[in-house]
């Protein structure tokens, strides 16, 4: 006869140790910002956090997600790298597409100083 073996019991969450909770000061030190910034963002619900009583606490997963939220990536990395390696050519030999890519620059205007207020009011020379 085949003997029935019970399936192993899945790991219970209660058996696992609780995750380490970091204080805002510790998170701020890791991120290189102020604790006020961390608390302010948590209060406005812009970053993930846990509330224990009235205190803000953060797990390692929260910290990793905060870093991902504020990560900045290049807009178009492939095109930007191609432009940097592209040689500059004479203005007369540029193609239409190369001319369209360059931003139009307004001609420089010469700034003039205005008269001091006293001269404007009283028409006197100091």
C-alpha cells in the first residue's frame, strides 16, 4: 500500500523575523538629504513608508523604491550618444535634418544701462 506523506507546511509569515525598520534620520543619511525632507515626503505620501504610532519608519524595500522613484535617466540615450560622436561639418554642407535638429538661437542684443532714478525724477546731473 502506498503510504500518504503530508505535504510540507509552507513557511508562515509569523515564523520569519520582522523586517528591520529604519528611522527617517537613518534614511536621510543614506540618501544624503535631511531628515526633514524624508518626513515631509512621507507626510505628503510621496514616498513609501510605514506608520508605527505617529512615527515614520522605512524598510529596506521602501528605501530601494525611494531611490527608484527619484532616479533620473537620460531622455534618449541612443540618440544622445550618437550626437556626441557625430562630427561637426561646415554650415554650408549640412543636410536638412541636421539643420532642423539644432535649436534656433536668437541674436545677441546689446544691453543698455538706464539712468539713475534721481536723474529721471529731477533731471539733474550728479
